[in-house]
């Protein structure tokens, strides 16, 4: 059958609770925009942060902004206008962009693990192995992997005929939900691609684990306590971001059905929390963020006085 739209899962049918959901998601979305926007501004404006670690962090913030912007605004609009519909092509765009941003982010987190490994285990070769050209290539490869993954999965998913209705059991379009609407065995092809993607993701996970085993071995060999503390402070934020990304994904896809609404928060948590984790134990980034906030407030105050 030909579908013009899909129906997304509403959080509630009560108008008051829909407005509460809108307000909650609006707060989360604005906090995500502010946190990641501040990191992007700080990294681009402070020359001391023009290093590989902060370059990759800037890319991570861009991906976080993209990943939350394709799901939360549409859900907010549906709650505000009391509707459940999303157009067919809107669903196509959500599938492509969601796979694109999440795949690119996971690839980038793998690249960042390599960056931390070189910084801790081979510090004398850091400038040679991770020069500016190499960093741009690695970041481009992460974005390219996300784009390729998005194209393949989106094209494959929407080549499948749907005949089991058009209602999805989630607040945005997602491949497993669409596969439930399939009426032929052609969904097995996309299922095979998902298994292949999981195998590749597991390979990246193994790479990250091996990198951190080597990192912790190197850190424990550092003679001074101050040196060990500094090395850990460089690695722990990235490790926390990776753990949050993987942990929330595992929880979301392995949760019992009774926790389906609770799992909604896990789609928006990493982009919101990542800026806090990244800046928590990073003095250079904190100083740069203070400068950005100070100059922003000063500019607003100066404009206010002129007006």
C-alpha cells in the first residue's frame, strides 16, 4: 500500500500533560543548544584550544546538535499542535539523519580514543601522528561513515513494502519500528545490514577497550601522582561520554516493554549531558567557556546601554 504519513507514539492524550511534555523537551533542547553552542564557540575563538583533542570535541558537539535536532523539535511540535502525524518524506529524513549522526558520532568517539591513546602512550610522536591534516581526514572519515551508513540503511528500509498499518511505537521514526510494518520477507535484507552494522560497532568497541587498556597501563607507570592525575583527567571525560553513549543505546534496545516511555529520555540524554562531562575536569575548556560567557554578557549589557 502507498503511505503518505506515519503516526508517531504520543506521550499522552491529555492536553495538560502534552504541554508539560512540550515544556520539558523545550528545556532539554535549549540546554543542549546552549551547552554545545558554548563549546563550539569556545574552541573556535580560543587559539589555545586549537589542538586535536578540542578539534574532535568541536565535531562531537556539532553531531550532538544534529542528533537531537532531528527528533525533539518534531515531538515538541506534535505535542503543541495535538497531532501524531509525520509525513512519509519527513520520516525518510528522520531515518537518514538519525543514522547519519549516530553512526558518525560513534565513529568519532572511536577516533577520539585513538587520539587519547597517542597522547598518553606516545606523547613524543603526538604532533607527528596527529597533525592538522591527519585530524581533518579522520574527522571527515567519521562524518563520511555516518553519511554512507545513513544512505544505505535509509534506501534499504524504504524499499520494503509496508502493509501492517502506519503506527509507530516511538516518538520518532526508527528502523526497527518500520520493519514491524513490513509485509514481506524483504525486511530480512535490512535486518542483515543491521547485524553487519552491529558487528562493525562491536569492532569499534573492542578498539576503544584495547586503547584504554594500553592507556591505563601507561598511566600507572607514570612516577608522579600529579602526572597520573593529569593523564586521568585527559581521558576520563571521553571514557564517560563513550560509556553514556553505549550504555544508553544498550538500555534503549534491550529494555523491557514496560519501560518504553522511560527509555525516551535516553535518546536525548547524551547530547545534553556530553558538554557537561567534557568540561567538568578540563581547566582550559572551563577558562575558555568563562571568557565566552563574560564577553557575551558584556556585549549584551553594552548594547542595552546604547539602546
